[in-house]
């Protein structure tokens, strides 16, 4: 992990940003945050600090706010109750931070409204969108997705999955009654054992898959909608700025990432006979 001391002019105690690991998406998110807040930062590599010392370091610094980048960072700091915490790049925050009054942030997933609008743009004739999900992990997202689908005149066909073993049966029950399958970042549904089965089964039935990561394009997904990590960092600063200006963090609702990175798998769209709109000409191809 990486620990940063960030001292914007508006915050006398500064900001401590705890980063889960030194990987590009987290680094990009941090750069986005710093670019928006124009922070002077000092960096400390957490691997050089004993884990039990993390909270001691934070309390000695007396920051105005903690920025948690990634779920591991969030889990390390969420026991701190007397300092506001803003998280980002966290996949399923409802499992990790839903009952904490000093924590808010941005999920590592694009809002359902934006995703469904892009699916409709990608497949204008698609009316039935299939989703498998674990209600313990992604129920909040699916509830919002149902409302967004109704507004977009899309029928969302959902099936609950409580174990990866449920995936084959639930996908079979869904059958060919869907026009597109929407793959959510739900780790009960998407495992190394299930993902290849899902994609092969759907391709055999000529059903395009929209996924959340471009790594699944190489094994058959038609389009990915990934989070723009840099912009998510800027989005985190907008929340942070409100907290530093005096807004109680418990009054700031957690939200979804707002900016997608769209990638199209032209080999799959050609194979499925999908004519990709020119509206996607500026997006990435695989």
C-alpha cells in the first residue's frame, strides 16, 4: 500500500490517502484526485510500515479526511470512526461500508443509467437484458438498474445466484429469452470456473455479452464498460471538497462512477452479425 499526505489549502490537517496496491487503476485514480485538488503530497510506502502502525500514523497526523483507494484500503481504515473517510475504486461497497456514518464514496462501477443507455446505443433493437446476481453483493445496484431499465423501456430479466454452482442452471432457465447479457462485477456469479462457461454458452446462443472489464473481451464478450479511474479520482475530490467545506459526511450519499471507458470487440460483433453504430467510432476496439 501507499500512504500519501495531501495538504490542500482548505484543509489544515490535510488528507491521508491510503492505497490498496501499486497498480495502474489505483495510481490513475490517485492522479485524478491530485489533479483536481492541486495537492502537495508526501508519499510513504506502506509495505515499509507494520500493519498495526497504520492507524497510529493516521491519528498522529490528525488529518481532516482519509481517502481510501481500493477495498483493502477501505477495510484497513474503516474502524476509524472519528475522521471522515471517502472511498473509491471499491467494487461492492455495500458489503464493506454501508453501516458507517463517517464513510461515503464512489463504487467501482458505472451507474446503471449510463450503462443501459450505452447498451441501447450499442444494440438499439435489444429489449430484454439478462442479469445474474447475488442479492447479498449487488442487490442495491440491481434495484437501481430495474428503475433505469423501466425508464429506458428495457425489460430487465434477472435471476438470483447464491453460489457459483447456481450459475449454469440459472443461465439455462434464462435461455434465449434475452437479447443481451449484462455481466455485473459480482464475484459470486463471475469466477474462474463460471466465466468461461457463461461466455461460451451465450456465444453459442448468439447472445452478445456486455461486461465490466476488457479482459473478458478476449474470451468472447462483445463490449466492455470500464470505469475511467482518473475521472473517478476527480469525482472523489468533489466529494472531499464538500466535506472540507463543512458538509456532514453522513449527508453525502455514496454514488457510482460516472465516466465509462467503452471497448468494442469487433471480431465478436462481426461473428454475431452486429452492426456497430458509427457513434462508437471514437471508442476503443479490440
